[in-house]
């Protein structure tokens, strides 16, 4: 049974911010939702409430950066780039301010529907010069996120997991690297964030069916080590499958496609994720099943890629974790 | 820096330079010089505590954008003096006032005359819409409405650091149509940020014409006060009123001086173009000639001699 960690960001951020006095904690009316309510209460001098006014918050953070501070912006990921895109670009990304954007509820991790689900954030941030991107896939990555993000010489956007988070890894994020979770030679599986846990659910069943998986987990999406990815691509026989909590255009699937095309190698690619569609409101397991982002979708994708039948069905996969809709680990049912 | 000229002389010099430049280049932001000459002259010559410029008098060419590896990148802030705790900072929020701002830098001895010859030339840092790397520009403000927020963030940071220097934002009235301006004022008031202040060129002009015809904004002063600013309204061409306005106490609030200006002040000939004054071009050689003669006379200079071509 995987260890579950409650609110790993809350304690990790507090510890990091207290040791780094030039860190300023900013929130846009989602303080408890982003697990910084305790920090606000205990350290008000290092906390700024910016209200529901993200455009001002982005430019304001740019000004703080000019003064030598390192603002950590906390809100739902979707609110950090859709409305204040211009401010993000002009006040933060262009001048390379050391602003750390903590985007909570990435992709379908929220039942809030279209307005709350950041499903194209990676594509947007990848296209933005000077912006770096980190994504957390477990509690250890969340715990090490502040230090990793703050080591970046420029702005960084982070996809942060909150509430009850599984611990999958025992080493911190090392910016610019990737994790090799298995080293098989049939198919390369590339995942990030919550889709890594899904791929792990299929691990035993795939091994049982005789499929040898090479599995990479990405926490640094930009800058990206294409050369390293290329080595892995060339180590598998049948091709590569990407599974992402994001639309398939502009995210990890595109990243892999670009690597393949630029290197001129011949590898089949299957991109799983939101197929150029919006999602709607619902639980995470429901949405991941409905939109084909879960372990079973991965198995079917691998079958298609290798042109085989594994006879694996849902019962053969490790149990899906179902978070309670109302839980003390999170601030609201979102 | 020691003032070599009176603020009135600087203001007249700004109008003359922008006029001459616009004549030679078949158009320009003439009306902005008319409305803002006193404001920018006063800021640089009197109101702001700025150190000696740290940048060469003749602006260096474009040196690339901020990027990993471009370690020599600098902004245009050095023309406003070093970033030291005791000195003020200035943001020119409406970046299309750049020509007027560059003319001001020349008039107050912070940039060489050659700088204006580089205006809008390929490969030059003296860009038409002031960029972060353009002389006197400290941040990118080309999209209207982001200046006050950035100034407020810098001011808050400087307060945390204990800097005595303030942050001044030169604004334009069209910016009040942007929601961000109001977000910025409410944030300043909420956090008691009073080491930021602004002077706004209220000329009732925007790109499409008179603001009242494009988007009525009603009483700016009343709205700003309701959002938590201390507001003083003055005649933008009255330097004594400007000096008095800056002395207005504004504890716990930003000070915003609404400088009601004439978009044709000093070049009344431009009234013929009212209300399309955002960017003045000449419709014919005859018009350019007539404008050249008339405005030169108003400004007390000889008409501009054009290169034969």
C-alpha cells in the first residue's frame, strides 16, 4: 500500500520560506485551497493577500522581483495564465523575474470543470520564452518543489498536487533531469504528474502479459533534456506512448514528437491525454477514465502501438485510489 | 544632478525637439509632447531624486532581449540613475510617450542629442514604443495598465528593504479604461503602499479620438478616491500647482496627481486635427509645410529645413 502524505506543500513551503527571507508568499483569495493558510496565520509579515485580481498580482510580483524579492504566487494554475496572460508575459517572463508560480489543481485534478481545469497550461508556458516548468507527481516532489523552483534563474511555473498525495519517490526533484522508473525495451512510456501513478498501476499487469516497459517520469518539462529522451527512445523496439494530464497538443506528447522529428528517428508515437477537447466537472478517477488518461487507457494504447492483445482488463490493474470528495486534507470539495 | 535649465526651459525644449523630429520623420507623437512636456520636465528637473546616469550618453545599439546567456543585458533604467536605496525610480507607463521621454532625457542632460537620431531605426535601442532596454525605460509598459501595478510591487519591496527612495509612475488617462489600473489602486490602499505616486496626463485623448467618444470613463478623481487613492487635480501646464500637489499628504495611500492637459498646448495649430491627435501624420506636402511654418513660429524657432530628396 502506497504511503499517503497529507498536505505536503503546507509544511514544505513554510519551512522553505522561513529559511529564505526574500521569499514572499502571495495568494489570490485561495489561501486555504493552496495550503498556505497556516503560513498566513503564523507569518503575516511574509504573506500578501492580493485578492481576486490576478492581473495586478502578476505585475505586482514583477515589481517585487525588481526589488530583489522572490514572490511565490499561489492560486489555481488556471488563474495564473488565462486572464493575466499579458501581465505574466510582460511583467514576469520577459524580464526574467524570479517569480515562482505555484499552480494548484492541474488538469483534471479538480471537478470544477472548464473554468477551473488547467488543461493547456504546459503548452502555454512552453511557448513563453524565459519560462521554466516543473510538475509534481508525488509527495516527495511536492516537498522538494520550493527549493527546486527557487533554484531557477528566472520565472518558473509549477503544477502542484495538494491534499492527500501518494509518496512514489524517495529522492527530491533535480531540475533538468528525469526519472527512469523502469528500463524495459518494448515500449517507452512517458508520464508526468498524476499520470505516473496511473502507469504504475498497470506495471504488474503489463509485466504479467510479457510487455517490457521503459518508463520515464518527467518533473522538469522546461528546460527539457531531449538528448536523454532520445537515448531512451532508441532503447525500445516498438515506439513511445505519452500519457498526460493535459491536452495532447503542446504538452508532453508534443515534446516527444519534436524530439523524434528533430532527431530524424523512426518511432511510432501514441499521445494519450485530452484529445483536443475540454473536460467537464467530475471526480478525478471518473474524468481520467472518461477522457482516457488512466491505467486502462495506457494498456489499450500499448496494445495498439504493439498490435497485440494483452487480455488485461480493469480488474487486473492495481486498485484506483479514490479521494473522498469532502476530506479534511483539502479546503473545499474542489 | 544639478539643474542646468529651468523647468520651463526644459518643457519648451521638449516641445521643440519632438516637433523637429516629427517634421523630419513625416509624423510623430506631437500631441503627447504638448500635453506632457511640463509633467516630464518637472519630474526629471525637480520632483524626482535621481542619481547621475550610469549609461553612455549615446545609447548603445539593441543588445538582445533578457535571456539565459545574455549576461550583458541591461535595461534603460541607468539613464534615470543608479538603482540605489536613496534614489527614486520612474516608470513611463504609456510607452508610446517614448519620443517625449527621450526628448526630456536630452533636455536634462541624461542622453546625447544623437540618441534621438536613433529613434525607431532598425537595430537601435531607442525604440518607437519604449522597451525595457530603451533609454529611461525601466520595465516593459507597452501594454497599457500594467505600470502602476509594477510600481506598487517595487514600492512594497522597497518599503520592506527600508529604502528611502520612492517609485513614481507617469500614467495616461486612457489607462483607466483597463481594469488592472483599479486593481492596482485597491491593492495599494489595502496594503498601505504610500511610497508610490503617480502623475497622470489627463488629455482626454486615446488612439481612436476623444476618450468621451471611445469609452466614457466619467469622474476619474471620484473613482480613484473611492478605490483608496489620494487624488489632487491640477492644470498640467501649471508648474506651481504641480509642486503643491506633490506636497499633498497621502499616508497609507498612493498619491495620484491628475494633470488636466491640453493635447495642443504650445502647438495650437494642431487644433485643426482635433480630436484625432494620437499620432499626427501629414496628409500632404502643403500641410506639412504649413504646419512647419505655423508651429515653428509658436515655438519660437525657425522652420525645420528638410533634406532635399
